[in-house]
């Protein structure tokens, strides 16, 4: 499996001694949005729609888990253990967030065969997810990640199409045209042979 990624929110480093939240061990997720910390509030439906749209359009499943604490575990390892317990595979992304009193830390997990670039994914998490978590917009962090995954998928598909010498439809037409020419030549040859014998 790909190395799990660990990120500590800036406030978590400064305020780690402000209080100890209820710890949560890695868990088996059964839904794409798991909010054990109760921090999404009215933003949960929007987050659920975003991950549903991603799954429907790009066959990628984004799982987001919000808990009060990672039970002193490394966030990336906590995310990896949760992914393993949940049976996640190469089409899945797991974002795990621990939200305490004025603190946050998070990690994410993807399989080593995940179809998108790890560099692009890390850039997305750093540039889109982290600022929203820092601002307390947890639902917005999930939505932003879902949208960026869609954009990354579209960009990779476009790059693959441009790299191909011909699109698949053109290749099919060329093969079909060659087959027609060969068939016509074969029939004409048989006709000439029949004419010569007669």
C-alpha cells in the first residue's frame, strides 16, 4: 500500500496541551461520510452530495471520517488502519480528521495502485483541504477534495487522449476501411479467376 500521509494542523502543534479529546481507535467505515465528532452539522448533506457525484462520474470513492482524537496514533497510520479495516481498494480515498478543542490534525490514505498522481493529490490536500480545515469549514474541505479529484481525473483523461496517436474511433474506422479494401480485392481476384477459366 502507498505510504499514508500525515499532516498536523498548525493549531494542533501550538495548542496540543489545551485539552485531551475523547480518543477513537481506527474503525470500519460503512458510509462515505462518518462524523463521529459531530462537526459537520448542516454541511453534511452537501458533503454527501459531493462524494456521490464523484463516485457517479469518475468511479472514485471518497471516504471522510471525523473523530475527536486519533488515540495518540500517527494520523496517516490511523487512516491506513481504518482503510484496511474497511476493505478499501485502489479506487478509494480516505481522509481522516481529528477535531479537538481549537485543534485539528489529519491524514489521508490511497492504495499504491490509485489511478491519480500522488504529487497532484498531495498538492490538492495541502492547497484545498488544509486551509478549509484550518478555517473550521469541514464540509467545505470534503467538497473541495471531491471537486479536485474530479478535475484531476478529467485532466489525466485529456492527457491520455492527446498522447494517443489516434482516437479509438479513428482506429476502428481505419481497420474497418482496410478490411473492406481487402475483401473487395479478394472478391475481384476470385471474379477474375472465374472469368479466366471460362
